[in-house]
């Protein structure tokens, strides 16, 4: 087992769990503020799900990423110019390893070490049991384990006969070996669309069970990457309403309901859209057949499913393989359930998607789905976490301005998140502005709050509007940055 070179005892350190993009971001931020920390991951290398050597990853080799250069790179390390606009998974893994090396994070990294249990005894005292058998005390914990730890499986999946292979999307490795097999993909979101397209390359037949309709947007919109155009920064909404946006997308790639998919339930600019260049074409060609919600297995092993919404009938399908792209459940096996309070809907009550109410010594990163790019939000959460932990660990030794910033953070955390101002954001305009360049300005109606993922029926992980969350994170982060400049 590698020895940590840092001489500081663990009781004075922060433990960062998970060496993916979020864990690396918070580790780099802690290092910049000279906050001592350890970084652990059950895998042998940094990179999280983008580590090609780990088996428990929802990423597969032929996967086509939907995030572009701007939204998959850190501000302090630009991607190589030789890399394409949309990376391949192995390129993303190499980039993350380069980021860890740039900031000397590997000196703090213990590979192949999982956290069995982490529980607080009092503020600033965490007992942590590692997979090595060691039991250590830490000052604080940042759990950056992501959302793929607890795959959700519908109850009917447990009734599958032995003749039918059932796997979760997390275990999908690609379409090789599917020749002559009949595949059913279950789920309404991005993962289901990606897997259905991949399976259609080799499988004899692919059916896609969709419970909820979503808009399909290409990877490029009006010459710009789709994830950039979908950012929808509040300060740059422009003057385009939903109907005009939907008209432009419909003319560009078509409406989902026109090819037999369920009609989207939310307006385009409020939807958890599917980003794909291929899924509508595969449905048009008949390579993917869209069906309704799965209702269970019959005695002979065939599946029953509803007809697509708006069509009559109830149908059966003899599948050889069922892929459950049914999302993930929130939480972490290594944390006691009572540590993170829950909302009335049962979602983790996390201020700004990462900070448990009433705790200064625990941060959870990657426990929220967002519309638009995830990495910029993870970086903002990581930076804010580092500021918070620095001020908390310094205590009375912190400068008065840092203590003032911490007190204001606590005040905001105790109240409604909607009370946090959405400061102007930087960068290019969002989808409204991008499409406005094509069709001209129109009036904008007030934006509604993002629907919960549970209501959408796609995932059990709570969802949030990425642009609004990003703006609020920048507002709160500015409290501590003002102290740092003082």
C-alpha cells in the first residue's frame, strides 16, 4: 500500500471520496487554499467513470460524448488542440489524469481504497473506516462519489426468467455480440437514447420503452455545440419564446412525436432534452421501435408493454436482453441516512445542490442532475466547498472578513435557495439567444422552475436548472472571494 507523503495527521485533514471530475476539482481547490486533504477512490487511477480500466462505469468505449470542449475542460487546463470538439471517453480519461498531475494531486491519492463507512461524532470529527481495515479520524468529508453508486431497478425486473438477460445501463459495454438478439431498452432519458442507438448497430431488433417524452436536440445548434447553446444563462436570455425555439428545432431535426416517440411534456427551454444526432433517424428507419411503459413479464417469459402514448393497444415482446436505463437513487452507502436531511419529496436537502443544511464539515458533489453542462457547476461547487472548509477549519484564527463570509453563507443556507441572487453569468448566450440570431426576437414569458426528476419519470436523482444554479453559486462564491482579495 502506498504511503502518503504528507506528514499532517488525518484528524487535521479533509477526506475527499472519489477521484472523478468533481473530486479532482475540489482537491485542486483545497490545495490552492493550503487545506490539507487525502483523496481516495476504489479504482486504481484517477478519472472516476472516465477511467477505462474500471469495471463499474456507465461509460463504454464506443460512447459518443455530448459535451463539447468548452464544457469538459477546467479553466486552468485547456484541452490539447489535437483533441476533437467532442471527446472520446479515453481522451477524457487522459485529460483528467493530466489535470491531476498538473496540480500534484496524485501525491495525496490512495488508489484502490474505498470508504466503507463515514460517520460524524461531533462537528469536525468524522470516524472513517476504509476498505483496508483502517479506521481514521478526519476533520471533514467531501463525498464526490457521483450518482452511479445506486442503480435503480423497476420492481418488474426481478420477475425476469433465466432466459432473459437483464442488466442496468451502468453495466452496458457496447453492442458487440448482439447480432441476432432482440433488445429492449427501458428509460426516457439520455442514457436510454444512447444505448438504443448503439444497440441498433448490431442487434436484430431494438425496442425502446419510453414513459416520458423529451425534445431531441442535435449536438450542434446554429453552428455551435448544443451543450453550449443549452446553457441558457439568465443574463443573456434574449427575446425568444418557447414556441419559436421549438419551431427552429422542429425544422432542423424534426419533432419526436412525428417519428412515433411520445410528445415532450415540457417546453423545449424547460425540458431535460436528449442530445443526439442519430436517435430520430434510427427511429425513422425502423431500426429502433418506440413502445410504451413496460408492465411486466408473462409466464412464457415475454414482456408486456403499453402502446406508445396516443395509440391504442397492449403489446408483447420476446426480448433476449433488457437494458434498464432507469437512472439511479440518491444517497451514499458510506454515509448514515440521518446525516443528510430530506425534503418532503424525499430528495436530499442540499443547499446549492451540494451543501447539507446545518453542516459545515460535509459536502456532497455530483448528487444532482442539471440541465446543460455539469462540469462548470461542479467546479463552482468545488471552489465554494474549499472556501467553506478553509473558513471552518481555521475557526477563530480566520481573518474577520472570512468569518463574516462564513456567517453570511450560513444565513443563506438556512433560508430559501430562491432568495440567493442570480448574478450575471459569463460566456456565450444560451439557446434563446442562439436561435434568436436565426428567427429574430420575441417576448419571453417568466421561466418556470425545473421539474423534479421523479415527476419526469426518468431518474430518481433530483434535477435543477443548470443556468440558475450556476448563477447562484457564483453569487455565494463571491462572498468568500471578496474576503480573499481583502
